[in-house]
C-alpha cells in the first residue's frame, strides 16, 4: 500500500537572513533577490508555498527598549512589507504558492480585498493571505490606537472583516467579463453588484473595481490556537498552521479543527493542517545532535530568542532570571497560545531551558534531529499517527542561510520524495487546488 503523501511549506519573513554566521548571506536582502532565489529552490522541491510572517512595529517588549531587536536583527526588525515581495516572487516563479501575512489592523477591508485580488492575478492564482489581527500594542499605536482591543473582540471583528472581504471578492458574477467585440462591451454591468455591507464594525458599498482573480479569493491561511481562533480558522481557512508540541497534541489539534469545520458545514478534507517544525540535519544523527545543541546554547541565540518571545507575547522576559524557573503562569492580551506553548515545555525548568526548548523544541517534539533518512522517518511516522496533512518548515527565529536551505531541499526532500511522501510535481495551477490535491 502506497503511503499517503503530505504537504510541505516554508515559514520565514522579509527580514535579513543569517548575516554574521559561517554561511552568511552576501549582500542586503532588501531587493528581494535572496527570497526570490529561495522560492525557486523550494519550487524545484515542489513545496506548496513559501509564507512570509509580518509584524507592524519595532518592539520594545524586552527590557523596555528596541536594542535587542535591532542589535540581533531578530526577525522582527528590520522588516519589510511582504505584499510587494509576494508579487515579485509570483512573477519570478511558475508553480509554488506565495503567502503574505496581512493584518486586519493595518488595512481597510476594501483595500485589502483589492490588493489580494491584484496579487493573485500577478501570481497566476498562487497567492495566499495569512490572516492575523496583530497581537502587539505597539502595532496598535502605529495606527492611532492606544492599545489593541481584547483578544476575543479582535476575532469577532476579524470574522466580520472576512465576511466583508468575501462578499467583495464575489461582487462580480462568473462570466461578467464578456469582451464582446460586436457590442463593444468588455464587462456586463448587470453581473457586477454593490454589496452594501453594513456590519457592527465595518461598512462598504462595493463592488470591487478589480476583475475576479484566478482563485476569486486568495487561499486563506490562519494560525488559530485559542478556542475562538480555532473556530475562526475552521470557518475560513484553506490551511491552518500550528506549533503544538508532540504527536498527541498534534493529532488532537487536527481532530478538533476537522470537527469544527464539519460543524460549519464544510468538508473537513478541505481544511489542511500544517505543523510548524524546525528540522536539524546532519550527515549522521550524531553530527546533527552536536550541531543542534551548539546552536541552541549559544548566548546570542538565547538572548535574541528570548527577545522574540517577549515581542510575540508582549511580556518582558528580561525581568526574569535566566537560570531560575518562571515564578508563575503568565497571561497576556497578545498571543496567549504562543505563551502557553512556551510555558508548557516543562514544569520547573529554568527560563534558559524553556528558551532553548521553545526555539528548537519544534523539532524535539517529534525528534526531527538527525540525518535526512532519520528525520524523514520521524516525519512519516508522525503523519501516519496524526492522519495528515503536512509540515511548515522553518529555522530558529526564521533566520535562514543558503546552507540550511540546501540541507532541506537537496538532503531531506529527495528522501521524502523517494518514499512517496511528498509530491514530485505540481498537478494543479492554483495554490488552493494544490492544497486540495491530496
């Protein structure tokens, strides 16, 4: 019996790649060439998509200043807008999907719907929107607010936002573009309609003034972790991403998302769940373990990772001692799911241990440390137990260099392909269709 294939995608952001390591990237990345070349390599390895995370502020959560973020170029700053980069990558590739993170905080719904439709055209139907509501008060302050609305309210607003965008994307009927030379008619005006949307938080007349894109609406990616987040993802997403640790939690998460999707009247198979992992590869298992441990215990890595966790959770971890356990369970109006996962790595462990395990523990949870053959076996075993649907590969703090990329696309992926675990060719033209291919 042939194994069930699973999906692969890559999670990164439009910031500087590794810039001061042994295999550092030459030159600044800001012209997009590094990430365009990266996408082309992932396309040769038949990844479903490359995804760019984003934030809308320079954090001062760690120690009350931006020093750690700017000093380490930690993945949060400096950072450029992923939407224009998605356009560049879409124009430079042929089959791989490209996903940009766009916050409902930062765009009026009409503007976002119009931009997504435009990029999906330019990418030939391969664009995806990672829906976020933002989780940092500093981001809110960049848009004229004193602080973010409470988390549950953000999801309520986002649900209405999605409904408005969906109506805008469908404000043109199929076949509205007729291009009838005999009557000199490009668009049949009777098939283009105002939506006159008036909700509790948003209002828009419509219709969109863009022609419907190849996917009509972009593929929707979402990282719902809280109960409200999971319901939102199950209702709207084509692909849900998560970082829950361990195969038991991974299976429980997927089962829950599928049940929630069914409750929404959706086919659960139409909602793919990808698990965030950080494989550490070497020629042998021993090589990989030594390299992994050396990287995780580097003092610069520890500080930069802790600053990143502070920014994500809006909690200043600089006030806690590195070699002592956290004194209490912490809560936040930011990303509580990420904070809970960070605290779950082990009761009684020191903050330093938590940082190492949270930053690299994405692979330790299913032991993705070893040779390509070993890691491929662990991935296959996890998918066999969980039931699907694939992995979202990343690197610690999203800092990537060409050597790490080659380890995956020239080392790990060929092993997966030989075993029939991942695709060897694209069979569909659009991102959504490739996600639904198996």
